[in-house]
C-alpha cells in the first residue's frame, strides 16, 4: 500500500517530521542564544544583536514552513523556507564554530581560593618522595572570609594507606561536590578537589557550566580547609566514605593520576563542563583506568548525589572487611559518615595548622571503620626502597 492510497499514514508521517524539525530548530536556537548570553552577558550589545538576528531568522523560517504546509503539501516551486533554512543553518554553524574556538585561560582575576593550582617535584633519588607546591591551607573565618595560606608539603607515596571519598551536598539530594582524600601511614591525609575556577565576584551556575563559562581547577588541600569550609563555614551536609577492597598499587596509581591531571592543567587550561567534566565523573574516569571493570558504567556517575550508593553496590563500602559480620545498610552508612555533627563547634584557628589538621581529620573519621589495604609484593618493595633511601647518609 502506497502513501497515495493511504492519506492517514501520509499525514501522520508528515506531521511527525514537522514536529521533529521545529523542535530541532527551537532547541538549536536556544542553545546558541544561551552560549552567547553566558559569554557576553545579558547587557552586552553583542547578545542583543545576536538575539534579534536569530529570533527574526527563526520566526521567518517557521512562518514560511507553516505557509508552505498549508498548501495541500504540494510543491510547485522552490519554497522560500529552503533559502531561510540555509541561512539559519549557516548562522548556526558559524555560531558553533565561534563557540568551540573559545579557549580556556590561565590568567584571570581569580578568586583567592582558586588563585593557585597544585604543582609538584619528584625526588630524583627516590621517586616515591613527592614535594607538592600550592597546597591550600586557608584559615576560614566565615564562608567568604579566609586568611590565605598556600603550603609546600612533602609526602611519601610508599606510605599511602587508603582513599576516602567525601560528598558535600549543597543543592538537594541529587547534587553533591565530590572530593578524594588520600590517607598515609604516618601523616595527615591530603585532599584533592576538581573545582570550577571562579573569577572574583563570579558565582556558580550549573546551566552556565555547559557553555564554557568556567575553567577547571585542581586543588590539593588540607582537610581542615577544603572540608571544613563546606561542613562548618558554608553549612553544607558532608559525608566521608572510606573505600574498601583496594590494593596499594591501585591507590598509588590513582594518586599518580592526580599528579598527571595537575601536569595537564598547568600545561594547558581546560573547561569545566556540568555533564562530562565535573568534580565527580573526572574522578570516575581516572579511577576506572586504575580499577577497570570493578567500576562499571552507571547513570549515578552523572548524578553525583548518588555516588555513595553506587560505591556501595559495587562492593567498595565495607564496614567490616575482616570479619563475617553483615555490612551496614546504606542508611547506616549515611548516619555514621555524616561529618557535620562530629565537627560542630570545631575551632579551626586553634594551635598550629598541622596539629589542627590532624585533629580535624581524626574527628571526621570518628566511628567509621578504616579498611586496610590489600598489601602486595610491590607495596612491600616500595616501602623497603623508601626506608633504604631515608637511612642513607
């Protein structure tokens, strides 16, 4: 049966195609208008001129298609809508080309908390010894006022003893900021955080994050700074989850991934993207390189607030890894790992920053089982190598 003998089928198909075309036109115009708006601002003449051109061109195109469709679906001459479609397509492609030509920058008037990016040097005689520069260690007085301090800190990778994932909920249960802390056998933890690099006076918008509005920044920090500012200064709800069933080489490889990320961002700045390169899924990309199929793809990688549930389901949250006791439920995990009650009233300015850092990191881990690493021959050799270098004259 042909379309000529089945008008209902023809009408159904025709209007479905029309709906698809109109929806695509409206969404493409909206995307381009938002891209221009977030780059130039709502008060810019460029924004208004572009909006007038795009809206007028789109309105003329839609009107032309409507008039053409009302002529019994017959085409006796080349309709004006084809020419308007070509003009709109050319305008949109020009806009897309402009958008993807926008380059991230290293030099802007950054906010103090992201004004520096971590860098490092590796000891020439002992590759396990890493000296990190620009480790953030601010003294926070309020959520916006802090005394700046960027420290230099030396760590021994052979002493890595575990990984903790911290989720800070600032916009409901679905959205959280994710941080990763590395524990050491004989030293305080070190936290890493991928963040937007905000300019002075700039605020975060999840929608703007789709449109090359924020550069990406990697911050290495003391927990008394980067976790305290969220749990106490800002009043976000913060939870710390120790990751179980990791081998020492996996922890070391993940730490090395952060060093590589620091190298990459220092060599060439990159854009933050709300969907594909945010604080959570960048960590997942790096961890999956290390752990492979142990971390299967899952929609919760893009719903950062549910990341702890994902870790629970893949067996990386284990309350009693060395006993036959039943693991905690997810509700118990959230109850036990809630940081805010543990550090309520904590004096972030008392004593030396090192002692204060140790005490804060100790308090946020109260009543949480800290899982040991699955030791290996490689880890033992690394420790022996570090010990030999330390004993050498």
